[in-house]
């Protein structure tokens, strides 16, 4: 089981994130190092959002609430969804 954190970005995201990017990445690195975040990345084209993968719902929500992108309005909307993973690190294979 994993949790997906979806981000929607403002227009001109690349320019508006610049002063916040180092703090955002520091937060992400710490979350990853603690084992909370599994994987993260922004959409390539168009660059209007991102998906971050977490091991717990609380970890995903805590990250979003602490993220400089969210706090400073670069992220216009965020949402956490439960992801029923069946293959991979942390996944639970269903009983057949």
C-alpha cells in the first residue's frame, strides 16, 4: 500500500518555484531519508503538476502541509489518494 500526493501548479511554475526550490528539495530529501517518501517527480510536459509517493497517508499530508511550494501558493491544489500497490517495494501481493 502506498499513498499518492498529487500537486497542481500555478501558471509560470518554473519561474515562481525558483526561490523556494532548495527548501522544497531539502524537505523532500529528509522525508525520503526517514523512509516516508518513496519516489517523487514533476510532470515532464506539460509542467503543470507532480506526483509524490509515500508509505503512509499521514506522511503525504504532513509533507504537503510543510512544503514551501504549498505554503507560498506555487501549488494551487493538492490531494492524497490511496494506491493499492501489488508489485514492488512496500507492495502487498493479493492472495490468489
